[in-house]
């Protein structure tokens, strides 16, 4: 079983790693690169805790091979904040208490960020459907949805940061 | 300890600050169970039984040990025999021998997924490969899954040393009925004789999983001298230490259990599965071992709560006043005794003033995973039956279901069927708030229906420790012993800040490991804000005494002449002398000269947790051609005592409702004929997703609990009690059909509608 | 465990050679949203994974005079963003959009959904309804096959060793022709279809159906075309009688199983319900064209 040498970009930085063919991008992030913010909740694409953005598209890092990352641009939860400045979604999650245990939170924040990259004015229903692939067992989603809608308002300049 | 009775006196409690661990959790920095690594670490994996019930004839690890990279294989033979002993380590009293054998099967595998061996290797892939090289020889035995089949004469018996407890005389034949419990009040026959209407119904529920998103995970390192460090995600580091110590035969002092962040538990992480195995693998290999369950393992081998049969008979007068109630609860315990049937029995009728009642519960073994605590264990099942039946009674009598509840509601002074006489309870207050709610008055469209249901949970107190340290710069560190599963660091810091009179931002809370803080029972039973908060407040009060003493030394007056207000020491009055007040910063700066560091640690066994009551309103719309229910609107009304951090109280209410809706509509364990779980993943174990849910409105009724310094009651569990009946009652209102079997999934709803339609057609 | 290799060829020919010469089983990786789950569970143990996404043309949509040409590995999210395709075949785009979550949409492809050969695949009834033709590359060169010819049973396809789909050709709809797709699931998202139904109809200027294709998913080993349901529609307007005939024809065509996702009775009944609802949408769309 020969390892693949992969050159890729993660959170704006060039990264090289070796991975086995069956290792997923999530395995690589967590076990090879020590980027443990992306979580494994199911390893089958059903929970969204491992959400990352690859070449601008939201996907589950558990459903992508590490070897496929060659030449891609990957954004993980570790790259959502701008240094010590939180992204509005992160800030609103804190203000709205949109997390309880916090395990699904990285995936939800990456997914919500991807939504707002595409649509700064989503309806509640659009937000709920966009985030349907991110399971949260703690919150009942209420505060999560409010936080995302509020973050969108901030990014539109209609609400306070 | 002083009780702050009025809200106006509170500066921090009742506000909504950002949680102290929040930034780490929104940036991916928080370290959960699976995020830990250690140098030289191995990966452990578990070999599990493919059979629901089988005798283990032999286990041959030979080929696995020969695989390069495999460092250790363990089986039951590596564990000491633990004698049967009831221990109070986790959420409920548990038999240590059963816990040990649940972690690793002894002579029989009792459910599909039961661990029979484990391996440690240098990579997850090698460990996985090694599992296939362990040869296990089984003799497959007949199995039994359903509760009444397991109770029947001639059923396959799981344990030949289990005789039904609670019967007189003691039975001589082993049985799958591990226990019978009974609670009675008044004269049940007389009560039914007085009734003008009697209705008798049977309800069933399926096992449902806690379905925390984080699978169980740990890293365990055992050194050659026996000293061990456990890093794991659980609802209690002391629980992990306690169980592991007993199962592996190690001294408590040799185990340091460090709580990782926990990715949800809901009761399911109040017992251990992995830590004793990782301990043995580490001991045998001489290297740290990490074990992380797959989602499939979580479903097959951990949790769930009981599936059950609930029989309810209610007798009432025409005005809706209950004269008698009889409830029979048959709960699955899984492969070992210990279903929450006792709590089911105590909660079944706790909300009502029933003069004559009899509640009987059966704890029933079957070839399913051993049940684990799940949010208000036992109560939602019993309440689904009783609260549905009460709705049926109200319909039969042509009465408003809310009015029937008011007529029979337990009040202060009511003696509950299970014994206690209520004081300071808020059930009626929730009914009044329900009546006053805008939701109850909102119009409904065609095909829509509204249901209400109530719930009760006793909440827990118990052992907690807390330390409050005043740092050299006057900031404060609060160390507690409870893993923070939903924002409790914030409430601990808030209560400390409130008591000390300092800003919230100057208090940093941490969750201590088992060597950093005194024993603390687990995060469970909705006890942390109550018991943990009480310990923190008492520690803060001791610190205030010390701060006053230090001010007294500085001023050279008596400590009794010092008063603590707004985070400062003041002379208590004109007689005390005239001094500029001393702030915490000033006192801390001089601590070395006035006697050294200032801190206090407090250990308590908290009593007086107030019970929790809730009433929920649910609107549904049914697609009558497909049977699918859509939850249109939902309001949870709850007596929360006093909300310390209202956002996290609302969050508990909303989360409980969402889990209850999942339980009501789609969640269930599905087995094939061989006793193998068919839906061990989130694809077919259908928890609610964001698009399934409406916003969940919350109404926090505050009937303060005078036994807590700030009036707190447990809030986390009672919100999962009412939803199943609230949804069933709403579906009945929308369609006219009564669903008595959970989950109320589309095929069941459609079949019920179709079964009724011909009748209606005939009547027209 | 047989050792696994991964390769990402950049030409169709290279991919065909790799597929054809693989000693053991070889799998084409498009979005991977089924393949990786099967790899992880051990349900499939290939020796070679061939990532098709680096082959030019495998990702992308181009509009030709008479057809839309969709690269086999094009992710669902690209289809959902393609306005001309949405205008032409809204049912196809809706069906693709129903496959899994937003995350899945970022990766899942038509080729993967078709070649995974699940009877419940959402996009398959819709692309069959839209008369989609698959362009297949193989050791013998290229060939074309209608989408309905690809799945032959759960997890099985008619593709020969060395063959893989490179693109899909969706003919432009004819005047007054439109499609629709609905599925039934217990939740609002994230489930596998208990029943799926794709319908395309072509009307005359007066609202009478002149041609139709009706396909059900998840009620037989493969998605099935319903000639009887077509008969129920062709020559008729969409009135109560037509809907009743369609409902009955759909129910009669079902050969479902009872499993963890639904019972025979439930699937059969819901097949009729969905056929009616889908037909109503398709007729309305066709009438507006």
C-alpha cells in the first residue's frame, strides 16, 4: 500500500502530506495534520460535523479521499475566523447561545458560512434546508437558525455586529 | 447560605453573557474525546458479536497477534471477575458485575454488538484488519427481543441467576423479569367503583437512542507502575474513574481521569464502554491506547432507552375529576437488568392528585444492548401513555384537556402516589401560563390540530465539589467537578460572580480532573446548576468570609465589623471605623502579607432540588394521503425555578422538545428476525433535521426553589417528557385518529387514517 | 484486506485502459458520496479507485442546439445553478437537488447516482423521464444507451468491464413538454426515497396529453417505466378521471418490498399519490409553455 504525496492549500496555506489511498480528507485533517476542529460524527455524510469548503463548495470531508485534495483549496473551521477576528457567524453563535455541547458547531459554522458566501439574505426556510445535513442533537436548531439569520443581517449591514 | 429571593437583587443571574468556553467551540479549538493524541499512541478496536444471543465457545487471537503492527489483544480472560454488587457510580445504581460484562462479554454474547475481544495496533487500519483475524467460535442460542415475549413462559432466558425481585415469595425459577415494583395510594377498587367513566388503553414505545453526535472516545495510558491517565469524553470524570477502577481492579488513586469536552450525552455517557478496554490494552502493550467508536458501534452497543408497553386505566367523574388510575409499565432493560422503570412509575402520575392509584412496573431483559439513561429516564415513556390517555378521557367526556389537567393538578400539599408531599411546585403555574399563551388562542387551518401535554421530572441533587480561588490580580478561578455539556461553565461563573459581587468577566470557570477537585457526581439528573451551583456559591461565601477577615486584618478591626458588598469590603457601620472600601484586587494584592492565598473548596451532598413541571402545546398538520406529520408550531412552558442563564435554559427546553419530536415521529430501533439492528446510522435512525423543525417557543415560568441560593431548579430533562403525547394529541385533533404506538411514522399514521375512513364513510 | 490504489487519470483513454486492465475490481470515483460510505463499511473492497474528475469534460454543462450535455461527474450544486437547464428540465434539477444534503450536493453526480444502481436513486426516474442518453466510453470506443438501460438490479449495471459513463445528453424539451419529480420521505431531508416518481408530459395546445413518460423509483429492483400509466395520460386532459386512472396504474405497477424504509402497502399507496401530484405539476408546467 503505497502512500500518496498530496500538495494542497488549507486555510490559505500550502500544505503537503502523505496519505494512504483509503484515508479520507477528514482522516488526513485530524490524524495527519492535527486539524481536529472538523469532527467525525458518522463517517457516512449524514451528520455534517466534518463539513469543509473545497474550491468554494461545501462538502463532507468524510466523503472525500485525502488523495483527491491534490491542488484544491480547502477551508476548515480553523480558517473561518480572520486571525483573532471572529466571522459574524461565529460571533452570533456565541451571542445567541446557538451551541450547547459544541461538537456539531464547527460543521454548522462552516456550512452557514458557505450559505452566506452564496446568499446574504436567506429566508428561515432556505437556511433550514441548507443546514439540514448538519445534525445538532442539543439545540433543536432554534438558536442556530436565529444566529445564522442574524449573522446574515450583520453582513448585509442591517444589524449590529 | 443565603437565598436571594427577589430578582431585583440579582445583577448577574438572569443575564445572558457569552459562555467562557464559547470561542474555543466556535473556532474548532475545543478538545473533545477523539481529539487527544499521545506520543507512541496505539489505536484500539473492538471485536463484536454478530449474534443476538450466543455462547462463546472459544476465542483465538493467534492470527491477529501475528499481524505486523498489532501490539495487544484482550478478551474477558484479561479482566478480573467482579462480584455482583450494587454501586452508585453513574446516573443510577448499577450492578458492577453487569457493567463489567457489558464492557466485555464473559461466557455469552447477549446482544448483537456485544464486545467479545479488543485489539491495539499502530494504526486504525491495522487494528481493523486484525479484528477479522480473531477467531471466535459461538454456539448460537435462541434470542428474544420484545418485552412481552421476553416475559412469556418459555422465553429464552438471558441469565440463569436472575429471579424476579419484588415478589413474595421469592421465585425459584429464573426469569427475564428482573424486578417488579409497585406504588399504591388509596383503594383502587373503590376508586374505579366511584368512577362515572372508565377508559382503558394500551400504548407502546420503541427503544430510541440518545444520538449524541460525538461517538464515545478515550485515550488511556497505563504506566508500568500502575499509574494511569484517562482522557475521555463522559458525563463524569469521577464516574469514569470509579467504574474503570472496579472493572480493571485498580486503586482510585492510581487513576487520573481528565474530562475532555463532551459532544452530547443526554444520559448516554453516564456509564463506561471503552475506558476499561483501553486500560487493559494499554497495560498489556505498555503504550497509550486511543479508542473511538464508529457511529455504527454507538447504535449497536451503547444507549438506548427502553422500548415499552404502557397500560393505562383511568376512572373519572363526568366533571373530569379522576377517581382512580392504574398504570402498568413493562420496560425493556436490554441485556442486563436496570431499565428506568422505577422512575417511570414515580413519574407516571406525579402531576395529578389521584385519590386511588396503583402503578406497577416490570424491568424486563431481552437480547438488546443494555439500556442507558436518556434524559428524564423512564418518565417520557410513562407520560406518553398517561398524557395520551388523559386526552382520550377528556375527549370521551367532551371536556377541554387543559381543564381536565387543571381539575386534577397536583398542588402544594398534594401527596403524590409515590410518596412525597409537594411543596413549592409550579405545575399549576405552567397550566395557567399555557391558558394565557397567545399560541393557545391562535387559529388553526384545515387539516391542522393542536395538542397539549404535561410532564414531570424529579431532578437530582447529590454530591458536588467546587473551589473558588482568588488570583493574585483579584480575578477569580472557579473549579468544578462536572463536565460542561451545555453551558454550565457560564452558569457556575455567573453564580460565583453574583455571590462575590464581581463582574462575570473576572471569573474564569474550569472543569477539574479527578486530581484537581473533590469528588463530584456526574453531569446528569439536571443537577449541575442546582448542586454544582450550590457548591460554587458556598465556596464563594467562604471566600467572602476570608476576604472580610483579610480586610479586618488590614484595618485592624474585628472581621464581624466588615461587610462585603458589590465586590468590596466595607466597614460594617460607623462603629467599625472609617476606612476606604477594599476591592478584591486590593485585598488579593496584599494576600501574602495578610495570611497567604485566598481560596476555598467546598464539598456538599445537595438536598432540596425542586421538581420540574412542564406543559407543551403542539400544532401539527397531517398529509392525509401519505400520513406525514408536519410540526407547525410548538411552545414549551416550564417552571424553571429561576433561570440562571436564560438562553441556556431556553436551549435545554428547545433541545428536549426536538428530541421528543424525534421520538414521537420517526426514531426507532429496527431489528431483523435474527436480532440484528437494521438501522445503525443517521440515515435510517431518523433524528430531526433543521428543516423538520419550526422555531420552538419557550415560556419560562419562575417559581423559585428556596433550597437553592438563587432559586434554581433542574431544567434539562423535563422538556423531553411531554412532546410524544403532545404530538399524539395534536394528530388526533387534526385527523380524529388516535396513535398509540410510537413512532407515529407516516406508514402508521396513514394506516390509522385508512382504517378509520371506511367507518366514517359508512356513518355518512 | 487487499491493498487499495488510487489514481486520477486525465484522459478518457487512460481511464478506460486502467479500468479494463485492472486485475481485481476497479471503481470509478465521481462525487464519492456512495462509494466512500461503501468503502468504509467494507461493502465494497476494490483494488483500484479511479478518480474521474480530472478528465476534461467530466465536470461541466454545455448547451448544444438540441441538447444539454452534462459531464458525468458534475456535482449536483452545478446543475442547481444552471438556469437554462432549470428552465428546460426543472424536474431533473429538483430530483438531483433532493439527493442528500447541501454537502452531498457539493459532490454527488448523475453518474454516481445512476451507476450506484440504488432502486431509490432520486435523479434516475427524472433523467429517464427526460429521455436522457448516456455516452459511455469503453475499450471498444464510445457507445450510447438510454438511462433506463443502465441499472439492471440493486447495485448492478449493464456497463461492461472497462466502460464508464462520460456524459449525459438531455434532449431539449419539445413544445408544451415539461417534467416534474417528487419523492416521499419520512423527514423533510436526508432520507432515502421511500417512493420516487418522475413524469414528463407533452401536451397539445389545448391541454390534452400527446406523449408521456412515467417512472417510479424504490418500488422495484430498478426504477420502472409505466406504460399503463402513460396510456392513462395520453389522449386526456388532467381531470379527476385521468388522475384516478394514473393512480391505479401506478399502484398496479409497483413491485415493492417491505423494509426498514417502508411497507409494501405504504409504498404502493404512496406511489399512486405521488403519480397524481407529479402529473399535476408536469401538466401545469407544460401548459405554461
